[in-house]
C-alpha cells in the first residue's frame, strides 16, 4: 500500500513546519529567555507578567518587584481570627450572631459522623503574596514544557530510519557504541533525553504551589488548635520566608536549564540536523 500523494504532501509540509518551528525555538526563543539583544536594563514601567525570564531574575533588586526582599516584612499574618460566621454583619438576611454552645452541639449532631469529630472553625488567612510568585513560576514552567516539546518533535522527525545494526547498537552502553554514521543518532537521542529531563524538572517546579498550600495548611491547622504555642506562628513565618526564597531560586534554576539546553543544542546543531553525515565527533 502506498500513501496518497495529497496526504504525503501534507505530511511533508508538517515535517517542514516542525523543522522551522524547532529551529525558531533553538535560535530565537531559547536565547531570548537567557538574554535578549538589549544592553539596557528593563524599564520599571514594564509590568512583571510582561517581563522576560532573565528580566524577572534581575528584578529581585527592584523594590517594585514581587521578588524584592522588602516583602518579607509583611509576608505572614499568623493571627488566628474568629470563625467567619461569628462576625456580625448588617445585611438583608438580618444580623448574624455567634452560635451558643448548645446550638453548636445541635448543629454538630445534625452532621452525623462529621459532627462527632473535633472541628476548629477559626481562621488563619492564606498568604496573599506567595501565590503571585507561583503563578509566574507556573507560566514559565509551562513555556519551557511547550518549547521543549517543539524541539523534541523536530529532532525526532530528523532521526534516520532504524536499521538492523542500529537496533543492536542502541542496546549497548553509550561507551561501547560504534562511532560511525550512527553516532549522530546517539547525539540526537542524548539531546532528546536532556529535553525530557528539563520537562520533568519544569513539571516538579510547576507543582510548587500545591505543595506549598498543603504544607502551610498543616502548620496553620496546628496554629488554630494550639494558638498559645508561639513556635507554630514562627514556623508559619519561616515557611513563608522559605517559599519566598525558593520562588526566586526556582527562576534561576529555570534560567540555568535554558542556558544549558541552548549551549548543548548549539554545539551539536550540525549532528542534530544531519545525524548521518559521517565522521566521529562526539557529544559536546
């Protein structure tokens, strides 16, 4: 069976477009993440979401940046507030009031098994600043995953067909593989593996927001249960401070990933484009 000419033409156009997009990422998008061509600092008037990754890293010394250390002084509110329903408000439904002990027991009995468990209805407010940093990090991680997907597709489509000797050599250790025409394919595979590892790192960093909320909730629940234990309030403050510095460090980690991938691909671009061009040059 032979592929239809029209379908083959569309497939060829898809391959060509994947190559153009992949090289666009390698020679424009990746370098722009690390450093653009501008020699001047990013103006303070540029909003944080519109700044490039390297500009976000450099903005840590800008007082208007959410990454500036001045935010540490107002980062955490360890106050244990009364239950929200206990706060009196004047609305159409009338004046709300705090439940008496008898009423609380009655409500708890109506809840069945849930009501039999100890419930602490006091409130510890969530940190309003850290989620902003995590949103920026999530956006950058998603960008990295999207861009690396484009490069992986491009490289995978440039790999030559698998021959009998190739399938055997790929099972060997990289140190024992032949350094002939097949070595270019090994370079391609290693680059694809590095891209996959970068994606794994980006996925882990993107999950920082969820893990932060879970860890913070555990400390906050202890603070509600034992409001007189000052160490829980201090632990909450230290947790927020750690998350603040980790958010800054995570941006630097992403920048390093871009720099390493850009360097690796540029040094081996000839082998990536034409893996079976001959010669025995190794991976840089």
